[in-house]
C-alpha cells in the first residue's frame, strides 16, 4: 500500500481533507462555468422586428420604429417571417391592431431565436 506523498504525511487529517475538498470545489466550479458559458445558451441569438403591415396609403402612418410590409394577402406575415428568419430555429409573432382612424394597418412584433 502506498504511503502517500511527503506533504500528506506531514499534515494532519483535517488539513489534507480541507485541501481535497477545495480541489473538488475548484474542479466543480470549472465544470459549471464551462457548461454555463460554453453551453447552448452562449450561442443563442435573438432578433426582434416590428412590422407595420398595410396598404400603400398607410405607409406614412405607420409607427416610426417599424418596418413597412405591403399587405399582399392572408400569408403576408408568415411569408415575411419565413424569408427573414430562415436561419433561426424559433419564430414567433404577436399581432397588435392599431385603431383604423390612426392607421389602416396592423403592427406585428416578430421574434426570431437561434
């Protein structure tokens, strides 16, 4: 049976145990950091768009922070999302209706996440 290193033979059991526990804690923390920072969340990218969907006459009435998309029918938003978010895994949208007297359009909040 091995007698251990010189350092462990010269220390009392409490000091050796404390050293081993500290070493295990450092290895565990390093593993957690590698998993946390190099895991799937580190490469996750989220892109958000705000679309203003309407006819040509409502282009100037859309909110200034939104992208105007010409309403060409029932699949206007899904076609736009399919095209613009093609490189992303998750796609979601939420429709916000504007009052008809303000803008004959609707605003869509789009989120694309890799």
